[in-house]
C-alpha cells in the first residue's frame, strides 16, 4: 500500500518532535517541510532525507505530493493555514489551539466537514496507555461512581522574568497563555478519561510578572538572559479552575508555568468509590491506585500489563520499558493516519481529538478568561457548529 505523503509546517520544538514521531510510522513518509528559517529547514531536510523544503506553509500546501498537512506553526498562524489546507483538499493535523478565536475554530469545523478531510488537533497526552486504562475503568464502572476529578499541569520554564517566547505575545499566542498552552491538555485528558465534557467553569488567573525581559533565543524551554527589551505581559502565568462535567461531577485544575522545579508535571486524578486513580506524565507507564482499606498499588501499563484488553492492545512495549513522552505522541499521529486509511475520520468520538473537540477546549479556555473578568461561573456551549 502506498505510504501517506506528509508535509510538516514549522520546525520549532513541536515540529521536530512531530517529524520524529512521523518517521517512526511505517505507513507514512514526510515528503516536505517548511519554515521561515529556511536555512534551518534545509539542514533538517538534508538530515532526514526529505525531498522538498519550503519557506512558507502556503508553498508546502500547494505541493501536489502532500496529502496530509501538519501545522506546527505559532498559534496566530493556525487558522489561516488550517483553512488553506482544508480548501486545498488536504487532511490537517493542527497543533493546539485550533485557532485563536472561537468563531474561527467553528468555521474550521464546518469547512473540514464540508470538504471531507480528516482533521485532528495534537492533544497527544490522552494517548498515554495509562489514561486509556483509566478511561476504560470509568466507562465499564470498574472504578465505581466518580466523586471528583483533579488535574494539574505544572512547568517552570517561564518562572524567571527573563524567560520569554512567542506565547507571551498575545498577537502570536492569543489572549490566554498557561491555560491555552498546557491547561488545554489537562482539560482534554480529563474529558477523555471521563468520557464526557466540561459544562461550566470558574477560574482565578495569576500573572506573576507584569513585564518580562524579551531576550535570548526566545525558544520554548530556552534559558533566558538578563539583557533585552522589557515588554508588558497581558496573559496569565497560572490559574486555578473549578469545573463541572455534564453529569455534574465536580473537578478542579491547577495550571502553572511558573512553578519552580516542576518540568512537565501533568497529572489526572480520578477519585471514585472503589479507588482513586492517578496518572502522572513524568511517570508515564504507571497508574497509582489508592485504597481506603488495603495497601495502595502501582499498575504498570504495557503489552503484558495487568490492564484491560482495550488499553493493552494499544501498547507497544512490555511493562517496565517506559513509553515516556515520545510514544503517546506517535500514537496520537498514527491513530489520525489510521482514520484516514480506513475512512473512520468521518465519525465522532474517536480516540484522537478532532477539530470539534479542539474547538470545545478553546471554549473552556475562553470561558475561564471570562470567568476571571467577571468573577462568576461561566457555562460552556456544548452544541456543534
Ligand atoms: C510548552 O509549554 C509546551 O511545549 C506545550 O506547548 C506543549 O503542548 C506541551 O506538551 C509541552 O510544553
């Protein structure tokens, strides 16, 4: 069978990670990359043996060999390139957020449906086998009634005032930063495990620095330098969010990019009647199970893990061979490709996040901003565009 011909736009941190993940999928082939830093793109194309290299996303989308477009550009470019790719009849896998403005996200959902192209947003964490197992235990009722849900996502790469990247600039990143950038993953993971959506939120947001020093390489996770221009900060560094799922289950989330010592500490905890389950991204192959009247346990995921067929069937490595961050990333992309190959991308509730689900996550983030502004609970519109 012919391999899927893929193009990647943007080769910053996430673009390179996606490129590597795609290279590990046997039935796909990267045939083009594009980046405004053309020299860097050319070097990377040579290293990976990628035949075509472009300066702009527009040129890559116009390449007739490209069937699937990965949009790994900064947030401000997501909408226009996603739209162009759809109108050109290409399948699109977009970095989150799907767009910066809600009405743009809704338009993309409609356009993708009308043009019959597969559409996914890169919420890679939900592909952790541990989260699949937790989802299954909620779905089958094995965990019992869920009392409450807790999610956290803590990082420290913006903890100094001289840490800066394009996400701090609202023109490039959008009005929300910590919640849109990493809180969104937590919302997606929690909704995925619960098998239902968040319907209302109340948020208190924190901005640690009114100004930051725009310095150094300005790349995600780069170390800052003391020299540079001082710029105003308008988006949040952290936030507390109270939430409620469709069935009334209460949840809380704690999100921060200024939490010293925490690197990529995302956790999802489900407190249920039978036990409490917790997944921690930095210990990806484990689920911590807590009991009231017996010793707690650690369930290991893997192809021979003591977990459900549903979750085990999606693992690649035996227990103890940590799948870490890269495998779920590969799973996220490969299940998107699978849906192109068998046509199932037209269905809803797939294992990956479709544009519609990505748009819902944006609504949650927007609702948090409004809640902060008006100091009240905000309802989320769950209807489809
Ligand atoms: C930066 O906070 C970042 O790269 C996010 O943008 C990603 O979505 C997350 O997976 C890791 O951290």
